[in-house]
């Protein structure tokens, strides 16, 4: 049976079926042969045949049920380990059809949650707890899902139910504290953390979490004591962070230096055991000023629009205005789960087997208007009758396709956000700008493919009077020159001001898919545009580490340690900012393995040959899947590793910066373990 099991594990189902069928013909039948034969048929999607064999097994053998359940359960667990979540789900459902058990329901919930089917997962976990309320892991998994969904009230109930049966569960108390703090209930959060200490937990994260909570509430002297002890629990790591901060401060702009100096001073005061009240106050004040600025921006509310159309095609059909050119059809992107050392893949990668992207098009809008706010985080295309066209009017953040929070009815202009006075422009204006146009990733995947759509619609640049598109960066000017765009036709815009213009005719290509989610044809266009033909088929073996220490965010704090660890594996450390687009394209086309912190440099994965191995390093609080998507499109072998949380969630964010902008400290040995996994050692 070992040979049969190997064939099933490797997906050679027809060979396994042939061997097992021969066993039935030559030997005295036994339950394990029938169990495995039915399993092989099931995995080969021959469900009727599998049911027939299993039915015979159950009727013919007293121990048939036990044999069948064990075989299917072992395979279901193997599929979970191999990230084959849909298959695992189907197998657990087979088991539950035979006999309902808390273990099977819990595992079914795991399979569903890994696909992003959270309501179904929670339902399955609740059924498991109804049968056996003592399965501690279920509470933790439910709570983690609910916190990821920001349903903190429900998460609190789950952790309270856990603590009712396991009052000394420190992890439950810690997570309950985070949920309370997320709702602004700091005192309840502090009570939970103090219970952790009373139970004997001296973990740095508990001490750091208490210190950060006290710091946030102005208790500087007491906060210092807890944070100092938290740092001592991870002294080597925090000294590494301090050294990393010292190395990158000098490379940053004045505005970035201010925050880095404060973080450096705060951390140094804890390591050197000196008072840090000044740094704590400064850091809190700076964070509060950033939040206040956002509130002020969001408070500009004056009624602007009369309504919206969910899609441009709806407007064309109803109003019988404008011209519409179909581009490329709707596409489905198959997604293979990322590979990681973690037991469960991160929530950011849970999209099941794939996502659908909408069709592309080009539309001409007589008398149309376009608005782009000054930081390029919001835009709108508006008809002459003052209606928003939802599918070409995106706003940050860029969420997954079809996400309910991105419905056009939620657009800020429909919530009262104001626009500056409109400027009239004579002639035809092609709108190529999107969101965050000066970010290399968005430029490559959201902006440039729209030129391709204009070509597909038959537009010649000489018939377009003006282009609304950025040319501030070197990579933008290089791209526009390659595409043959006359720089004199670029509409000039003042830095730091909104764009709001109305043209005789607005010519708007749709986004390739949705913002930050691109289809395969866009990748092919980029390769054909920037990658010389000699590099499209040549295979080489460069090992590249992409540095980010010149950036203003998401720097790898212990980058020198990481580079030193990678050098013995033959890696070359590079600053992509110093290279042209074509130079970056040819470099990635020669890559065998690429390691990098999350950042726009990984946009060049589009130029890699199939099979290139990618290891992306993320902040534990900002895990965005765009480069995993590109890796799937280009058939790359994608891995990721999360940075470490030092001193608890909130203290970590004080030191490194919160969420999207936060710097990263990664366990170098863990990164090298992922590297060994990637190269098969």
C-alpha cells in the first residue's frame, strides 16, 4: 500500500486505481483496499464511482466505517498541509456525511476559513463547540477571524466563552485585551493583561502591551518601567533595531528623520535605562497630529454630485450618450496558495481558488469631468449631467475585486466631499491617471496598460489633444517616451492641488482589471514593452536581494544582518531606484531567486521567467497580496515570511510605525529557513 499512497499523494490517481483494482482481482479483499480505491476515484473527481465502492465497503465489512473514516481523514489532513483547501473541505464533508464529530467539524471550519469563507467556517466551528465545548483551538481560530474582520464585539464574546472554561488561558486573555483596546476600552484591556501577569506570564509582549497602553494614556513613569522590562526580554532584538535605526536615519528626508529620531530616542532610553517621558510625549503628539490632519481633510463636506451609475455601460445604455469600445473580456485568475512556515496562511491571501476581473473598455464622454485629489488617493469620472461613473472612479485603499466597501454608493463625493472649481480644457483629453501614480507598482499595472486599451480601440496619439498623466518621475518619462507620447501634450498640474477639469471630450480607458488587481494581458503588454526579446526566453541564475533602506517606509531595520546572511547563498543586494525600467526588467528576467521586503521594486516580478522563486518579507501589520497575484499570473514560486512583533502589538507600532508605513524587523534565521524551503534543502 505504500506505493499506492505515494501515487495518491502525488496526484497519480489512475495509476493508483489500476494497482488497487488488480489487488481486488488477485487477493482476498480487505477494507483498506476499498477505502483507498474509493478515495482515488474521489480525488480523480469520479464521485459516483467512489460512492459505489464506499457503499459496498460499508455493507460488506464490519470495520468498513472505521477504515473509510481513517483513510479519508488522513487524506484530508494531508490536503490541508499541502494548502489544497477545496479538496480538504470536500473530504471533511464526506466524513461528516458518515458520522458527525467535533474534530471533523473543526477541521472543516479550518478548510473553509483558509478559503476566506468565514461565515461558513464560524458556523462549522459553532457546531463543533456544540458537540464539544472544550476544544480550545476553535475559540482561538474564531477569535482570530473575527478580529481580522474587525468584528471586535463578537471576538470579545468568543474569548470570554473560552475563558469561562479555561480561565488561565493566557493567550485568550491577551487577545481579549487587544479586542477591548480596539474598541477603546483600555481599562478592560489593562485588566486582562494584568491577569496574564498574575498567572505568571513574563512574556515581553504582555509587558510591552501594558507599557504601550499606559504610555498612550499619559502614565509615562509607570509605562517606562513596563517597557524597560519588555525590552530586556528581547534585548538582542531591540539592540539590533536601535542599530538599524541609526543606519537609516541619515538616509531619510527631514520629515522622515523627525519620526525616526523620536523612535530612536525612545528605544535608546529604554535600553540605556534613562527617562523617556519626552520621547513618549513627542511620539504620541506626532501620531495624534497625523490623525487630526486626516480628520480635518475628511471634514470638508459640501454636496457635489447628483448620483451615480454603477458601471459605465449602464450610463451608455440609459443615456444613449458617448462612445464605447470593448477592450478585453472578463478574466478569471487562478490562485495557488502562497508557501510559508506558518500553519495557516495569512488572511490577506484567502481568496479560494481565484478571482474574477471585469472586462476592460474605452469610453468617450462628451463634456465629461475628471477629479483627482492632491495626494492621488481618490478620483472620479463625472458625466456632463453630474453623475459619477462608478467603475472608473476608484478610491484608496485598493481592496479586492467586488469588495462591498468599494461600491460606488460609498464614494466620498457622494458623501459630501468637495471639489475645487472646474477648469475647462478644449479638445479631447485622454485620462490615464489612476491612484498613487508616482508609485512604481501603480504606474506599471494601473496606468500603462490603459495606453494599450487606447491602441486596441483604434486611437492614434495624434488624434488626442491632451493626456492627463504624470511625468514627475524618471520611470514615468522613460515609459512615456517608449510609448511615443509627445511631452508637449501632457496637461501640467500644480503640485499639492486637486485636479478638476472638464473637456469637450473625455477619453477614458478603464483600469486593466481593478486597481492593484491586474489581468494576464496587462502583464504581457508590460513584458512586450520593456523586456528585450533576448531576455524573454533566456534562463540565468541570479540571486537578488532588493534593498529598501532609501525608502521612507517599510524599511528592513536589520537589513545588514539579512544581507550578510544571504551573501553566503550567493545573493547580490541592489537598489532598484538607480536603474531604468528596462534595466530592472532585464535584471529580473535573469533571476533564479528574489528576496525583498514588500515594496514597489517587486513590481518587476512581471519580467521574471516562470519558476522564479520569490520570498517576500512583510510587516506583521501590513500584508498586501499584489505581488502574490503577479507571481500567480507569471507562474512564479511564491513564498512569504512575516516580520516579528517585538514587545507586543501596540509597543511594536510605537517603535516601527503603524500598519502600512511601519518598518520591519525579521528573524534572519527564520528567513533562511524559508529560503531553504524554497530551494528544496
